[in-house]
């Protein structure tokens, strides 16, 4: 996502990936979403989960099913500290993910992915 965020730390095991990231409040995406009151768009959170899951699996992936996506708390990059992204692979290319801002759950998602056939 072109310098939208930076990884501060990352821990992984066979099933879980926990990544702490900081959003770049100067990124151009925040100019339009929303002018004067920038927040991280929900679709960016979904893309972030996919990118981190791709790192975990060492594969290019496509989301094939989103069983749940809940946006529970806005993330304001100018005001907020880094967020914690937790990805738990529950089955072959299926995951549960959560994004936390301190003790507030901001986003949660259950998804199924498949290996992408598209070359970028």
C-alpha cells in the first residue's frame, strides 16, 4: 500500500501472526477520506489483513469469501498510536483477524482466500 503503514514488530507461529503497525498520517489516502477529519478506510483494513496474510503464507492471495467484517471503532492516524493486527489461520487459507487500538477492538473479519492466479 505504498508507504501507508510501517511495521513496528511482528511475531508468528504456525497459526498466528501478530503485527504492530503505525499508519503514515501524511499518506495521500487521508486527503480524501475524509477532508479535515481523516480516518483509515475500512477497505484499507481489509487490504492490510490480506497483505499480512500473504506474508504469513508466502503466497499471493484473493479473498473468495468474507463471512464477517465488522468495523467497530475508527482509526484516526493523526491521533492514534500504532495498532495491533492479529491474524489466526483457522484452516487452509481461512482466517480470523482483529485489529486493536490499545484496548479497543476496531475491526474484525473472518475470510477465506485462495491462491491468486493474477500476476502483478
